[in-house]
């Protein structure tokens, strides 16, 4: 008979700590390089769409800095919503049961 070694269970507290250590702060994530990469990714998705000319015209009509301003605005809205949820989670709808 061969003994098979079972994998060790990871300590959940240690895992959570490690994840926090490896997480980047928002200031490092929201920067010009990341916004440029996000824009290129979005462009690659829409490159083959029929509305390509409309999308290009819309982007050319936008002022410089529009994407950063939009990301900053939605980030603040999400953070505010999360703070409200933490205060009163019972007021928010629960996800459907699978």
C-alpha cells in the first residue's frame, strides 16, 4: 500500500494577508499608462464593429483627459456606494440563489 500525502490546507488569515500585501493601491493602478492600455483594449474590441466610424468620431470630439475624468468620477461613486452598503447592507438586494 502506498501512502499518498494530502495537500496542506492554507491558512485563510495568511492568504488574506498575502493578498493585501500584493494588492496595488489605486494611485498606482489609475495612471496614464493604464488608461492608455485600457483605451487600446477597448479599441481592439470595437475595431471590427459596424459603428467603428461613429466611435472614432466620438473619441476625436472628446476633450483631452476625458477618460481620466470619467474613471475618477465613477471610482468616487463606487466608493460612496460601498460605504453606504457597509453601513446598511440589509437595504441592498441580495444576489439570486443558484
